């Protein structure tokens, strides 16, 4: 009896520790010119990133909260910082078009 309770507890701990919640709150946007950026980074409750492809990026599974968006420039373009990105659970956040500067 004790052995079966012990096994049950081990299995329960394993299952609970492997559970990961996926947030349905993507952050998306565009960069101009399309080839001016490499990656988009979000800094806040988590640090997340995604590649910029064809001038478009989308960072998935973002926890609700306040973030700073950093667009990593493709040299000779400079990095761009955008403060005040607010993510609400279940709602996509569109940051619009980010103008890149040399």
C-alpha cells in the first residue's frame, strides 16, 4: 500500500512539473525597410524573441504584462527600443511598423 502511494506521488510530481502553460497573446509587427532587422526581443516578465522574416515578426506565448520591445538591427541599421508594450492575455498585441534608422 505504501509503495503504491509513493509511486502515485512521484508520478503526480513529474506530471505537474512538466506542465507548461501556453499563453494566447502574441506580439507582432513589421519593420521598414524589410531587410533592416534580424530579431525582435521582448524584455519584461520573460525574455522572448523571434526572427524578423521579410520585415515581419511574431513572438508567441507571451505572458500578460509590460514589456520593452527591442528590434535588433541588421548592420548598418541600429537597434530600436520601444517602451510600454502592454500584453493582455488572450489578445494579440500589434506594435505596428517600426522604422529602422542607419
